[in-house]
């Protein structure tokens, strides 16, 4: 796994330039001496499918099937197929009718679910530890024997169209879909996960089966279980349920990296009570980039803000961006009590296979959108010039706190392992990841922000009261202003 150290001169001490496995182990143990994590055994079946498990002291077990495929693996013609399949997964198999499947899960007190992202599709079950074999049988049946009969396809077509209408009322979902469209344009990474309405109305059973045959192959599937689970038994169950899967004779190969496009997508909506929802994105880095951890720390440094939720008064926050944007007030011509101009903001950092997107999403009053966006961009730009040791250390602590806070259930642990196997090709131990965080320095943040953020193109999406959103050309100029 030495590829992750490509930026060793910038990320690590000089003595690490000739790193050896034993030296790595010593440094990791020293940096995370208080972290205890059981081993995560990984076994590859003869067909290439990988099986992993994590032992925890829980009464429940989460077992998931992770497929290295999502909306990014679609074309304009079949965009929406991966999500459509997710809906059909629980609608009946050759062994279990839909109602029988639902009752079986209900009778064991289990939870069965699935979700689709741009690069992954996941099916998982959470059950009592004694019911793991039954859960594996259900997942195997769903993924191997779903019928996709015509009536179920039509029912789910209507369900997805209703879901699309609901999502259009979720401003944050809309903003991030439009931001990806603005940033990646005609690349599949710019597609929505649900797909356009025309596709949803015209996707056929044959298209669904073709997508499965192309993408649900053993070389792109990972099975993970977390909880009180025996790894050897899990491997035997997986062999029984998925041993018949074949690798793709024509393995998927990534084409050219999608081009990040500096552009804007603005939509006026007068129903949002004068609020503007604005997202500004910069091109980020991939999961495997040596700069991925500095980007994670940068997101933590920038932080989040929501009006009237902080214990510490905004003006006294240790976060300079919170102080600058959170204290903005609306002009009051009648001499009344000044009202905060910014409702909330958060910074995001999303990695993909070969690229990423980093930036912020804010909700503010339309009349104050210019000042709000300028302050947030100024905060990002400052990381390239005068970030302090205190700010970097605070960001590293916040990132570690978030990491430990999210791994609080067997489902979260299983998801983390499955994602690691797909994006890294291995499970990165928690002590190692903590060590990588600890290695990030002020110089790393300045270097990455200077190279990737400062004076670089931006993609913009705005929704609501957008009359005062600065033109893209002005935002592009601000990206190089400090």
C-alpha cells in the first residue's frame, strides 16, 4: 500500500522517505497507542469476490453486499438504472414473494435496505447475531433470483417518479445534484442518481438485466459483515450464496478523468421566503490521492455553522470563518433589532475514483448573499496563506472526533470496511488512518490549498432568491483574491 505515501516529502518527516514496513508499524503504533482495533480478515474467493469481517461485541450483525457500480457507470440513455434496480431488489424472487420476504425479515426483527451512490450500490441486512445465515440467504436470493416481472417494474416506475417529486422539495439534494452537473457537465459524474424523468419512464426490464450482467460481477463485489461473526463461517456462507458469480471477461476500465468545468447553474424560486441556497465547489482529489487526508483536515478546519445552535457566542468562536460570516447582519431601515444574515453553512469534501469536489453550501438571506459568499471564499483562500498551527490542530482533532463518532454501530463499521475495499483495495486500519491525520502539517495545508484551491476554477449552483448571487466571472476572480 505504499502508493498512499507518494507525497511523503510533504506529508511525513524526512526519515520516512525510505519507509519500510517495520518502520511504518512502529510509527503507527506510537501515534495511536490508545486505539485498539481487532483485525479485519479479508478472504478472496476463487471467483475474485472478496469477503471481510470485523469482530465487535454487539448482539446484532450487519452484513452487506457492496457493488463497485453506481450512476457513474451509466450512459445518458440508461441513467437511473442502478437506482431502479435498488428499488426492485425487494419486490420478489423466484423463491420468495414480496410479502413473504417482508414477513421473513419482520419475524426475525431484522432490517433490510439498499442505497445507490454515484460510484457504489449497497444492499445490507441488520439482524440478531444468530440470524446471520438467514440474512445471507435473503441477500443471496435478492441478488441472484430477483424476478423483475413487468408489474413490479411498472409499480416501481411510479414510485420513483413520486420520489423524484419529493426530492425536488429537498433543497440540499437539488443543490448538490446541480453542483455536480455544473462541475462535471456531460460526464456521467454529472448525472443525477435517480436519472431524468424520460429515462425513468422508458427503462425496460432488458436494460436492468443488461446492467446487472455488466456490473454485478464477482470482481466488483465485496461482502462484509460486522458484529459477533465468525470469519470462516462467513466465507462459507458467501461461497454458497455468491460462488457462482463470474468475473467480467471484459473488466471495466476507467476512461479519461472527467473535466472539472468552471460554470454556474442558478434557479430563481420565490417560494423560499427570500433565502438563497448557494453551493460553490472546487476540484478536489481522488480517494487514493496522497492529498486526500489534507483535504479532509481542511474541511474540518473550515467547520460548520447553524444559527442559534452554538453554545459559544458566534463573535467568540475559535473558527475565523464562523466569526466572519456568522456575525453578518441584515440592514434594518426602521431601526429595529438587527437580524443575522446567514442561516447556516457547511463545508463538504467528496472523493471519487479519479477526482473529487470540495467547497461549501450556505443558506443566507438573498440580500446578503454577496457578502456571505465572499467571506466563505476568503476563508478558503486563507488556508493557502496564513493558516495557523492552532487551526490545523483543531481541525485534526475534529476530524478524529468525527471518525470515532461515526463508527458507532455494526452498520457504520460494515459500510466503512466495504468502502475501503472498493476504493483502496484494502482495509486501512484505524490506527493507520489516525497516524495519517497526525502527519498533516501547516505546510501541507498551505501547499494543497495553494495548488488545488487558490486561484482555481469554481463550479456554482444556487437556488431560491438568486438575484444578488455574484456572476461566475466575479466569483472566479475572488478565488484568487486574498
